[in-house]
C-alpha cells in the first residue's frame, strides 16, 4: 500500500496562536513555499490535495469575499455517492 505524502505546515507564535511574522524574509519564504507547493504550474511536491483552516483560506484564497451562490440551483448528488 502506498502511503500518502503529508506536509503539516503551520505558523505558530510564542503564545500558541497561529500567526505570521512581520518580516520581509518571512513573507518571501512563505510566498516561495506556497508557489512550490500549491501553484499547479510550478508545484514541486506532487501534492494531490491539501487542507487549510478557515483563516488560511480566507487570507489566501477567498480574500474574505462572499461567494455568489445560485439559490435556485437544482440539488445534485452526482459524484458524491
């Protein structure tokens, strides 16, 4: 059985809260890591999926925008079951 390749990547502050450091070097290292691990055209780690928490998703993907949903869309279970 092939085992999954798992990376646990967190930014933790001294008080235990997830946080980032306000340093130019940290921001550049974080940008490079995300480019090499998440960007589909440049990914180097062979990652097939990833899981982010709420704050990481809001900070980096949705940028705190609310998605536009079609409230009248038909419910479909295709691909789920």
